[in-house]
């Protein structure tokens, strides 16, 4: 079984190297010719994110996923999601607002959480009319991430879930601290009136 | 944030794949870099860094040839080739490197997952620059081994507003400085403080290391077992466990642990040295010899193979009763090297040579006798002297060494080896008598038994 995983991981690895080559060539062309090909780069990074998520999902569904928890500056994490998504959303006429009031480091899996939030913001962007908001705050014992939009909202927040959401929920619940586990909540409403995706991490 | 002028910075890109190197060059130059150098592999990278330290190193995690960027990083730190000002950024294609970073003690300044844009690279580099700036004064004092001053700086800055971003790093640095300063109790407290907040494997390993330094071996073992069970890919924890096992006299377990991890990291020569030590103590002289021979032949970074290594190799040959090989190793050591040996090394050198080649070694060994009787020596040298003294039937010298060893901190570690040396001369009863005397002395002095709990 481990052999299969190695084959998959090595395939993903090689593919990402190829994608990185493509992105670096595009970035160089942009600089040289003073043009904006950020949508092409966005497509490359999204494809790569999708690959990572697929591999993560495979791990998670096999129940052999282990988190790699490091102290993370929450504000930095939010800035990176903004860097990854803001320009693309603006391209489609949607504003991404980021609100982070957490100043301290928080122990979490930086890469998986970045993926989860990128995915959530992407999803929100697909359904939003004009605005997506990513916010982060904490009450000292729990860290909250929320992604909300001004779209129609979830058809059924309690209903069936896409792979992305299943992965997000599993990743949240793998975050554990002093016997408390993380969780994911979906609802509708809020200040923007659309879908609300929320993660609570201990 | 500090705006960094990347045109002034010298980049070094380390990657064995031409296409990946090209990608990293393109990204770095788009980010503003003017000077980008390449190193296609491990040795070349070390050579370039040694000659002219770059400002920013972008190093792929997979370097080919059984080497990883993590190994390179460890090697650079081991030989002090990386100034604190240099940025070392690991570049990786998959998320599995995160598992390494989450566990190990020695981490790069940051790592970044491919593919990434020039903007993301800049964002990351600027954060690192800001962090290095925050800790700059602390690093300076730490490097000068001014530990009290370093700790004072941490205490003054860690609760500042800017320090909120680096709270865990501050705590970790505090613990490490306590360890470096030799205050294992305070280090333990600092690591436990981190664990209060989160169960980081490296912090738990830090507790184990601090307990080991306090010679609280049973507790240290309990703690490190938790880490090894929870994070099997955390090889430094396996090394620490092996060290603790050896201190407890459990050499078989130590060797087993190291055998396993050494297989996964065949080119980690510090670990090979440790394996040789464990195998030697475990009586597996062949493994010890093979590991040391590998170290001496293949740890190719200049200055990596030390006099100590040559002596250890000779010791493993003596242990395997291959006196010809032992003699060869000792006589191949350069005269200038032998001239500059300190007393402990002279003791080992002359003792091992006296055993391997009595004609050549005995005169020097006999000449050193007064110093060997009177001076403090590290345990390994004492065992060498003991072995030679037994072989030339100098009972007084042998028994003096045995007494010193058995009342020292390494008593449990080398107990089996010492007993075996006495047994080989048919003098086991004498060794038991020495043990008895040392034990009596302890009771009289009402001391905490050294090497005990």
C-alpha cells in the first residue's frame, strides 16, 4: 500500500516541478514584456493546489494523515491567502476583504490550513456577487477562521458535502490541543448575507 | 516590514535538476535578484558557501544522490558555515517536508512549496528578514556565548508588541540557551512551558534532553519514548533515545534504534559515529568497525574527519582484535597531528598503540604513566588506558582507571565493557572488589549515586 502512495506522491511532485517551471517562465515573460499574465499563473497555482488537496484527501480518507503543526503567525497566513486569491477575484469583479485581529502565533498545520482557506475563498468567489470576506479572530482558547460571501448561500448547510469540505472538516478535527478538537461549521446569513464557512481550531 | 533591495543580494540556488534550477533562477530574478549562482549538488554547495557566503540560499529538499536539503542544512550548521544573517530557504515540491520541519530541532529559516510566484517569495523573504532583525542582538550575544546577556535580551523583547509574532521562537531560544549554558533544570522548565501551550515533539524531546543532562535517566527515557512513538520520522529523537539508552547501559536497544534510522539516512555521518559507539558498547565490533570505516572514508567535508574519529576507528579495530588494522590507522596519523594531541587523545593514542603494537606503543604509554595516574580524563580515554594497563599487567594503573570510571557519570554506560576487559584477564573478582569499594565510598560520602537515579 505504501508503494502506491509513493508512486502517487512522486507523480504529484514531478507534476508540480513542471508547473513551477511553467509559472517561472510566465513570471519572467511578464517582467520582460511588462504584461500581466497573472490569470495564467493563477490557473497553474490552482491546478497545483488541487493536486496537493487530492493527495491530502487520499491520506485523510485512508485515515493515515498526520498533521505537521508549527507555530504560525495567523496574520501572515491570511496575507498569503489574500496574495493567492485577491487578484483573481478582482478579475471576476469580486472584492476580497481580509480581517485578521489575531496578533499571536497559533500552533497549526500551515500548509494544510492555507490550502483549506484557499479552497474556501475560491468556492465563495464562485458564488459571490461582489464580495468575499476572510476573517480571523480568537478568544484566547480558540482560533476562528471565517469565509463569507454575499451570494445565495448554501442550498442546504446540513446536507451533502463536496470533497473539499470533507477534507476541510477532517483537517479541522485533526487539530487537537489539550483534548479539544477543531471543527467546521457551515451556515447562511451573516453580515454579507451569503454562505458562511467557519473553522474553529483549539 | 523591512523593504529588502534584492539587487544587492547574492542568491545561491541549490538543485540537482537543471529545469528546477532554471525555474528558481527565473523566479529570483523576477523578484529583483541580480546575482544568482547555481550549485548542482551537495558538495558543490558546501564548497561555494564556504568560499563566499551568499545572502540568500534557495535549496531544493531533494538533492539526489541520497542527499537532502535538510542534511545540507545540518552539515552547514555543524561546520558553522551559515552566519545568522544568511537566509536559508528550503524549496519543496510536496508537503511532506512540513512533517520534517514540525519535528526537528534544526530548521531552515522557512520553506516554500512549489509552485510559487515571485511575490510570494518576496513576502516570505521579508518576513524572514524582519525576524532576523528582531533576534539580531540576541543572536550576537548567543554566538559570543554571552548567555546571561542573550537571555536578558529575550526577556526584554519577548513580551513586546513586536515579540508577539515570535513568542514560540523566543521560548525555544530561551530553552536552548539554558542548555548551552549548562543549566539543564532551567532548560527543562522552559521546554515544559512550551508544552503547556502545545505538544510539540521538539519540545518534548527538549525535556528528555534536559533530563538526560541532569542524569535523570529513567524519566528522560520515558519522555523520549513518547516522542519516538509519536513521530517516527524524527530522527534526531532516535539519536537522543540511543544516547539515553547508552547512558542506561542498554546498548542493545541503542544499537537497534540507530541501526534503523541509519539505514534511512545512510549519509548522515554524525549518526554513523553514534552507531559505531553503540555497536562497540554492545559488543558488535564488526558493525562498529564498518560504521567508523565508512565515516573516515566518506565524511568528505574538509575537516569533518577528526583525530577523535581516527582514534575511534583504531579502538573499534582493537575491540575486534584486529591489531594489524588498528596499528595501521594509528601509524597513518600524521606526525603533526600526533604532536598536537591533547592529554586525553595522547592517552588514547598511546594506550591503543600499546595494545596494537606493544613494541612501538609501550615506551610512550609508560612515559605517560604519571600523568595518566593523576589527571582527569574523559571516559573513552580511561577505558583505553585501562585496557592497555591490563594488557601490560599494570594493575595499579588499571584499577585507578576502573575506580574513576565506576564513580563517574558514565558508570552505567561502560560498565559492561570494563567488566569484560577484567574478565579477559581472569580478574573479574578484582573488578567486583573495585565496584564494592566505590559503592561503599558513595554511602560514606552520602552522595547521589553517579550514573544512578
